[in-house]
C-alpha cells in the first residue's frame, strides 16, 4: 500500500505528543508548587526539627545534632497515648461504619425525592464550627442532661462504669464521651463516600439477585457489599486518619486518663519542646501511613492510592 503523506502544515506525531506532554506539566505546575510550599517544605522542616538537640530552649535556641534518640524517647514516654489514639480512632471508625452504611444505603436506594434533602442533612453539621459541635456534646452528656438521666434510670451508666467506659453515674469526661464525639464529628466522612459508591449500583442487579432466588442478605453480601467496597475503604480512611490525630474531642469530652496523642503534640509545641513534638508527629505520620498501606492491600483496593 502506498504511503500517504500528512497534509502540509500538519504537525508531526512526535511534536504533537511533546506539546500534549508540555500542556500536562503546565496543568500540574500550580498543584505541584502548592504541594512543594505547603507540604514538602514543612515536612522537611518537621523532620529536621525532630533531630535537634532536646537540651536547647526557645531562649538559647536548638542545635542540629542529628539526635535520633528523640524518637526512642517519645516512643517510651507516650506509647500509651499512641495506643489509646489508635484504639479510639478504630472504635469511632467502626461505629461510623455501623451507622453510616445503613444511612448511605437508605439515601441511595430508598430516599426517592427526599434524597437531596437527606444529603444536605448529612453535611449540615459542617456549617457549624468543629469546636462548637464538640462543645455541644458537653451539654448533651452533662450530668443534668436528659441523656445521662435516662441512662441512670435504666442503670446503663452503672454498666458502663463496670466496663471502665465512664465514671459512676456520669457520661461526660470519659472514654465513652470521647468516642461518641469522634463518631459524631466524622460520621459524614463515612456516609458521603459510601453513598457515592452505592448510588452507582444499578438497582436491576438487586432484582436479578431476587430472580435467582437469592435472599436479601445473600444479595447484599454478593452484590452490594463488593460494589460498595471502594467507598467503604475510602470512608474508613477519611474517618480513621483525622480521628487518630484529633485532640479537641479528648480535651473537651475526656479526662486526664483519655489523653490522645494529638493533645500531647499540641502541649509539647506550646511548651517549646519542638524536637520531641516534631519526633512524635513524624512517628504518628509513619504509623498511619504503614497502617493505611497495609489496610488497602488487605482490602484489595490498591488502585485507591
């Protein structure tokens, strides 16, 4: 077959590919600059600060001595707060999943004309400050509030106290209050990704399952849950990661025995202990990254990262 020459003036395929590549780099430039200024540079500064000599102070300054011992020190001193933070974040994520999946399912398949209104109700708490929402739980769980009074009447506070979740006759300033606040504040982060995945599922797949004599539970296990898995994984990550580093809920709803690692980091920075605070921040980030990568690999959704 005879070779047909390209029209006069038409760019060569190599030139066109180079131009498309250049356009792509130009589109990435603003985001790359933003990440460099506000993520990479602060990260390098944080890691370098974690290697300062901790014997310095704000008055005398800190010396860069490559003091790796800072990491061993913070792990020894604050291991209980680290474990407690991951425990509370895991519990909050679990409860968000239990509450969020039925809610997202109902909005996606059962809400009908009320779907948009329910979605607005899910994100409505974001119209109010995170701090104010947490302070509101102090009123809800106060000893004089109807929630505590009802739980006392049902002897549930005695049960919670026996389990070590609350103090006798009180709900506020306890592990239960901290986990409740975390669950409430991060519930929308679970519902919205789940809804996005569930809303894409064709309802005819459920009908096909029923036609094949599958029970509703089998249809959910074989059809709905696998298709909703990307949203579930995204929701758990969006819930667990910020919950593990949160300090507002533990500070306002907890006590000295419920201190989370975010509170420790904040107090260390406020007290001028920059090397220890930086080392603890790096440790927290590394642990979260390792847990996230392991979780995603186990869930079989590596394409999310």
